[in-house]
């Protein structure tokens, strides 16, 4: 009887041992899956405007470097200044089922349909740099970028300071960026808001240069050929167009920065070189190094954190008088 009992107990112990091994084997795939989830990289799809300026080049490099530093897999696409290309880019990223989509919109309008497609696919969207005109704010998580209207106000305040109490007429020509883009709209509105405080300042001509140096030169040539002797100030919506305008003014036989004052926006190194040479009078900062801010937002988003609807980049203004000293700290 004892022999039977012992045999029975041994059989039970062996059975329990095999069951424990089997259970541990059953759990192994789940543990492996959990590890895979932890190790899986966040995939960020980004559609860039293009490479129209030094600012944009610095912005693209900042995004690529920040993604690399944060261990985020980046699918980087360029729309080459064409809104239709950018919509295709966003649809391509949706099809690739990336974790997050970010893009710098070429123009403000026309994003509702494709953003609804991203929302339907369960992919959150971050707007970067430029903004969009979209009533349904639920179609994107946050907008990271500059306050373009404030940049225009800073440019206007500089001009008011220079004009002072003079009652002389001041003729300003404006080289705008891309029509329909938020920087163009904001920089124009902010500038006009400030200069209208002085009834002697007039914007006598305004035309788009698409943020490109070559087009900035072309537009300035047109202005000069029209009423070159009457132009007192050039307000360019970015440094590249201002540098193109400087070339046109010199070829026309006038001295940029002296015969014609020049205000621009971006504050890239080339603008500081122009200020040090006395050819550019003022540049308002538009910081392109937004990559770290974007990656932080992406990681916070994937961690389930709530993001503010608007993240504004802090920026300053630089004048020719301090360009030499300010240049030392420029990273782009």
C-alpha cells in the first residue's frame, strides 16, 4: 500500500513539474513581445517645404539631427515648394502607418481632407513652423513654431525708431514670401499694424519673392526700374530675399544699407555678414533650430502626455550696430 502511495505521489510531482515548464514556455512569447514593444523605435514621418533658403536648410538639419539624437526613426520627405506634393507626402506617410506625422505647410489652406484621413488612420499630426487655417482643431495635436505677426511687429518697431519724429515721407517696398503662407500673412500684418502709427510711412509696392534669393533679386530689380530713386526702405520677409535685393541695389548703382535701408527676417549667418558689411540694417530672428522641440513633443505624445495646442519659439532682433558681437553666438 505504501509503495502505491509513493508511486502516486511521484507521478503527481512529475506532472506538476511538466505543467510548470509548459506554463513558462507559454509565457515566453508574451515577454518577448513586451521587450519588442519597448525596443521598437518611434517612427516619425516629416514633410518639409523644400530647400528654398538657408533658413530651411538649417531647419531640416536640426530635425534630422534631433531625431538621430533621440533615437527616433525619421522618414523625411521634401515637397519642393509644391502644396500638391505635400499632400501626396502626407498620404504616403499615412499608407506607411508611421506613429506620428509632422509637416511644415507650404500654404495655410487645403489641409482638411488629408488631415481627416490621418485622424481616421489613428495617426496624430503635428504642425511645424508654418501654420494652417483649419477650423477643426482636433485634426492636429499641436503647432510648434514662431509668432510670425510678432516678427513683423518687431520689424515695424525698428523702422519707427529709425524714423523717429521726422515728418518726411518714407517709402517702403515689401518683398513678400509665398502668397498664402502663414509667415507671409503674419509678417505683413504685424508690420502694417505697427507702421500705421506713423502716417508718413507708406508701403508703395509689394510683391512675392517666394522666400528665394533669386526671386528677391528679380522683384527688387522691378521695384528699382519702376521708381528706384523714390525707395527709402526695403522690407523683405526673409534674409535670402534681402540678400537678393542687396545685389540688385548694388547693380543699380545705389548703396544698400545707406541709400536704401533694409529690414529682413530670419537672422541667419549670411545676414550678419551683410550687417557687418553695412549692407543690411536689421534682421528679426526666426529660429530654425526647432528639431529638439519637435522630438520632445513626439516623445511626450507617444508617452500619452497632453500637449499644448500652441508651442511658440522664443526669438529676438539683431541690429547692424551689434552684429559683430552677436555673430559669435550664431549656430546657423
